[in-house]
């Protein structure tokens, strides 16, 4: 790996799923989601020089986001498991591996060095419903990552249509739900005015992601867009006053 910036973010090319690695300088790495089942995640993390995680975040308990982290338990030291809703077996496996589970909801903030991760969605009352009467994707954690003046909105599968948010100006938007149709995307773009959008999506997936409608909305708002199925892993190097982007 080349010289480390203040913060390096990698939207990993993990197939049809999400796995976003945030590496602040001189602080433990944070992983937001881990992609689908398979051995690919741990291999990719080790290739980036990551031998332990300060936190692994499971935005919601669906296999294309959670399975990679479940399989990493026992293979990679993970200090904290941050989650909104998870089944008891997952939490028990984390505890047995020496990982500390930490349930969060809107209003929670956690850190790794100068990196702040602010949970914006969902509210605790929605997470407390058992069984939930809400679409599981709409219960996914939405996180605003801040490093000095830089901000990135990590939306997991929580489409803007069902998650009323106004997070203020955002530098980079991780488009929700692999670029599926989202009637709320246009209004969200009007509010946050991102400088870049990234889509984590598998090549040749059977769902038609990202959809033509989502791509058209991003284009109509003049938002440059990168996607892992075509561009590979998307690397964002963040300095105090600017950021740069590479893909491979």
C-alpha cells in the first residue's frame, strides 16, 4: 500500500453486497458491512494491511451485508461489533470471539481517532419493535462519517424514500441498496449536493442494479458516479482540505 493519507476509504469490490473500509491514520480501521458469504473479505482486508478492526458495523442483518463479518469472527481480531438489530446467535458468536457487541440507534456517535461516525437512522423506537413491521432495509443503519471537513453518507440499503433525512452537505454519497430504484433519491441529492456518488454492486447481478432510473437521477443532478461492478474497488484518500479518488 502507498503512503497513508489522513483517512483512506475503500468501497471494496466484494460482489453483490456492501463492504466499506475506513482507515484513519494512527487509529484502528473501521469496517461498515462485510459483503456476502465467502473468504474474499478477510483476504481483501489483509491485502490492505489490516490485521485487526477497531469496529465492524453491521448495518442490518441480511447476508449481503452481514455474512462476511460473521465469517471474519475468529479469523480477524475485532474490538467492537456495532449493530442496530442482530440475531442472538450472531451476538453470541461475537462475544465468544472476544468482540464487544454495541447496539446503536439514531443519535449515537462512535469514533476511531479523528474519525467520527454518527448514526442518523433508524430511531430507537423502530429498532425496538419485535417483530418489526417495517421493511428490513428501511431499518438499516445510516451513518454520516466525518473527518475534519470531509463527510460521507453511508446509506446501506436504507432508500431515501423511506428514511427522511437531512444530513446537510455531503462530499461523498454511498448510494442506497446497490442503486435500486428510489423515488426519494432526487430530493435527497437536492438537499445534500454530493460531489461524488459511489455504488457497491455485483457485476451481472440478477436484480438489475443499478437501475437506469437511479443512474439517470444521478446524471441529471450532475453527480459523478463510480460503481464497483465496473470500476472495481473505489479508493478515496482524504486530506484536511480535499480528497482524491482512484479505482481499480
